[in-house]
C-alpha cells in the first residue's frame, strides 16, 4: 500500500503519526521527506524560460494557440 501525505511542515502532528502507525500496523515502512517545488516559480527562475512562458501567454491571448481535445492530444502524442 502506498499513501502520500502532502502538507505544510507546521501541520505535522502526533495525530498524523498515529494515523500512519494505525494504517501500517506491524509493517516496516519507508518515510521520505522532500520539499515541494512550485513548478511555475522554478521555471521563472531562468530569464530564457520566463521570456518563453510570457511569449506563449501573449500568443494565447492573441488567439495564436492551437486547440486540441484530450483524445486528439493522446492520439497525436500517445499516452493513456
């Protein structure tokens, strides 16, 4: 069984630890702690990425985008 808890570190409580213990009784578990990176913030760190994103947004607002249904996109590029 896999369960993912995503929360602010300030929300971590003894009750959450107890719920994990109850869910995985008598089993060995792995606990991995990672910080969550905001994808937009990450992309905007690079000036080249920032320029590209803003240009793409401007193009969409100007009606220069291409519209796809999810089925068309999956047929064209694969996927589930």
